[in-house]
């Protein structure tokens, strides 16, 4: 894994270092980072439909394009995944990534990127209704890997002006989406170079299955981020992965932050994680 040597000094202070041995002091997002500002340019959010051969139906996806988006430029892409009770609108309704990112762009703290917010429940009736823990619905989250790789990514690359190589593609998510991001990102190292798990849920694979070949992960990943709130009942899942990565000498950012299993934590994670993406 290449180190983030060209990040500005202030950004390194913000997130600490990629440490194998200790929790670094990491400065959380400042007050107002998620407040709408009327005095700055804003990106665009739209909801589209794509044909999913994996599921056998058309599926909805929300897409955020940054301020000043132009088809004359190619952009890297972040796939940002929701939790077990959400859909393509969960981040937009509760986390407001469009606000967080707009504010960061206004401060020139981000590499311009497209953010894709899919429905990670790959089944024909993918609504978050009824028993969201039903085994069929849980299985649909695992099946989303095939929908993502074979249907959604090609659609985004056709409909938007994107860079299409591995080093310009990231995946991250919260809770169930955090587990998906680790499973799919680390399981497809030729597709994703930037991987983030926020408060990852029990769907996360055992670490020896996530990273069966540490050398390959080290050589192909640009960034591996694992974070969780210190009062989150799921903390042990992230700790298990973190400890394995230490044992195998796989560089990663390990961030335990104040908080529970909620969007207070996940918005802060997005604020920090997004600033690291697509930098050489």
C-alpha cells in the first residue's frame, strides 16, 4: 500500500497517521461541517434507474455530482453504502453527504469525485419494509456484490464522465454497508483501491477471509479505513479486523471515535475519510 506522502501537513494532523500499533489522536469534524451554506456552490443529487441483470429488474440509485461537474472532465467514483434498514436515500435523509461534501469543496479540501448511493439490498422488492432481518433480505445484501460489479459500475461509467481504473474507485459504508464495503472492496482488489468500513456489522467476513493474501492487499490498496464508535455494541467486529491487520502488517487507519451506532459517528467518518480519497 502506498503511503499518503503528498497529503498536506494539516490533513495529516487531521487524521493522524496510518498506524499499525496505536490509536492516533484524530481531530473530529468541526462544528458546522454538516450545516447547509447558501454562499457556496452546490453539487447535484439525482435519482436514476439502471437495468440490473443480476436481479432481473430496474433498480434505483442516487448519484451526487460535485459543484462544477462537467462532461469534459473525468472523475473518480466513491460508492457509499447504507445500513440494513436503509436504501438509496438513507445517507441523503440522515447523513446529508451532499452538504458535507459541498462544504469541503468550498474549502478546497476534496479531490472532485462522483458519489454513488445505491440500494444494497439486491432483490426485486428492495424496499426497507417488514422484517429487515429476514434471511432472504440479508442474503440480498451479499448478492449486491454481483449487481454492483456487473450492473451498477458499468451503468455509472456509461452515464457519467468517470475514470474507470482501480485507483480511481472507492467503496465505503456504514453498519451493514460497512461490512459490504470490506467484503466487496477487499474481495475485489482489482476493482477498488480505497476501502472504508464505518461501524461494520456482523455481515463482515472473518479477517482471514477478508485478507487471505496480505501481500496482495498491501500492494494494491491505496487506503484501508476502519472506524467505530467507542460505545457501539459492534465495536468488537472492527477490532477483530484491526487486530488481524496488525498481525499481518497491513497498513490501515484505525479510528475509534466517541459515539454510538448512529449518524453522528458516520457523518464524522465521511468527513474524514472523503478528504483522503484519490490522492497520490
